[in-house]
């Protein structure tokens, strides 16, 4: 076996080993049913990697738990940097972290617009460089651009400069532009990687899912968004198709999706909304279908760059489920209200 194959073998084994130490759906179900406090839930998941970490932290409130969950994810990314791993895998991990840089930039833009401070996610180059507090305190877009240049995120400065940070519509359009820049950057990187076609397919499905969530919410809410900026680069839904779907009613949308892989999901969203008339049906259904599609595509692979993407998606899911669980316990929300939002790994 050559050096490259040995490195892939090591990382595949490491990532699969980490997967075996993730929180299971059974543990989440037990935490929902039996926990009275966040401490109870942390003890139930105590034999997992994230559980061991959380039990060692001074967590008293949901905000404490939220901060440490993101710090855990950042620590996982930091450990990956310490391995001698294939460059493609390392690039995937860094691009994944950059997603949170883009999210933090978007949060900063909304903070400037609304003049109300918001929490940042402690993941990404801005956080690693020690500039997250400066970003959260920025009150002019020029300050954002300066931070991006310092953190080697200059690709996004052009999009920032086009935004009128005092106008809600301009900020919304700017957020989409930032996401599209990020998506383009990721897809370009995937094209030069081993198993790049598989990675690209998974990423484009993710873009489709994000667009469909917006489409479903608008349709069920009785609104339309003709000509609004949309995420581009989806797998089955072109930009023109997305624009058309934004003008249709739910029944028409479901019909237009008949020859795509999203038809059953649209039917389930429609039925779920009719049953409870709650817009949360959109997230309940689409997130489960999204994860199922990506799992079936990425999970079976071995000795592949896709092992890294699948590991990161699992970590993201793990944190999502635990945030929901901790929020339920902190706010005294009945388990029945969130159980359908939890996604089984």
C-alpha cells in the first residue's frame, strides 16, 4: 500500500471510530423521555465523545451548553488539523469550517442593520484568529471588510461592499450573495478532488434542500417571492426552476417535483401542514429527508474523501439534536413538541 492509501486508511478508520462514539438516536430518545435537567441528559450520553466533554464543563444554563457544544465542534476540527491526513480531506474540513465564517458574517450584517447584538458561532477562521469579538462589535461594513482581509477571507469582501447595511432588502440579498460565493468556492474545490463527483452531488443536494425549505415556507405561509435572489448550484433544481416554484401554491409545487427525488418529501410536507397547520412541518420533514439522502450517498463509502464530509455532517447533526434537547429541558418544553424535530443518526 502506498503512502497516500495508508493515510486514507488511517483517516477512514479514525473517522469511523469517531462515528461509533457519537450520540445515538436511542440515547436522544432516552434523554427526551427521562431527563428533568440538562445534567440528566449529559449523564445519559456520558459514554460518548461529546458527552465526556460536556460533563467536564461548567454548564448551568442553556447558553453555557450552547457555547460548549460549538466549542466541542471547533475542537474536533482542531484535532483534524493535527493529523497528517490527505490534503483533500483537510481541505474539506477547512471549507466546512468556513461555512461558519459566512454565517458569522451574516449575523454581523444583521446586527448592524437591527442594532441588536447577536451571538456568534465560535467556529471558523475568524474565531481561530481571535477576531470574533471584533466582528460582533462591528457597526460599519468597512469594519467587516477589514476583519475578512486579516483572516484571509478576502473572497467575500466584494459581496460586502455591494450591501447597503442600513436597508433590510439589501442585507437579505447580500446574505444570499455570500452563500452563493461560498457554494461556488466549495464546488470548485470538489472538482479537483478524489471522489469529487460524489462530494459535488451531496453538496448540490444540500443547496436544493435549502431552496426547497424557503419555497415550502413561503407557499404555506401564503407569500410569494418573484424575482428574489436564490441559492444557485443545486443538483435537480436550476435557478429558473427555483424562481418558478417560488410563485406557486403547494399543490402545484408538489406536482412540479414529481420527476425529482423530492416529490415524496413535498407530499409529506403538505400532509404534515394540513394535519397541524404548523409551519414547523417544513423543517421536520425536509431535515429528515436531507439527512437520509446524504447518509445513503456518503455513509457506505470507505477509503474516500467523502468519509470526511460524512463525519462532519454527523457532528453537525449531533450538535443540532443536543441543542434541541437542552433547549427543551432549559425552557420546560414538553418532549412531544420537539421529538419530531430530532433526526435519528
